[in-house]
C-alpha cells in the first residue's frame, strides 16, 4: 500500500494504513477541521496543546457515537422482541 500525502494544520504527512486513499483524506480533513475550530477558540495555545484538545474532542465524538450506537442496538432489540411477541400472538 502506497502512503497518502495529507496536510494537517499546515504540515504534510504521509499516511499508510488499511483505509483507501479517499478515506484517509476524509479523516485528515476531519482532523484538520478540528484543529482549525480549536485554534479559533483557543488563541495563544501551542500546537502541542491544540493537538491534545483535538484528540480529546475527537475521542469525545467517538464516545458519543458509541453511546448512540449502544442505545440504537438496545432499542432495535426491544422492538424486535415486541414484534416477535406480536407475531407469535397473531399466529396462535
């Protein structure tokens, strides 16, 4: 797999992983967007501190999605059980 060149916060990086080029660029754009958001709202911070805040925000986004996914799976399972019960009652 060839490395993919991306630019994050004005620096070029060559990324090589299991994602295709389009996905790598999408991820880099997301990270870069987070850098810009934090830099605008936290003027005067070093790039290292901004990077920590970016990582923290991305981790928060990820955990929020995990929570949403867990609730969705639970809700779907409950609905499936209700439908099974209704089907069984209608058949009997």
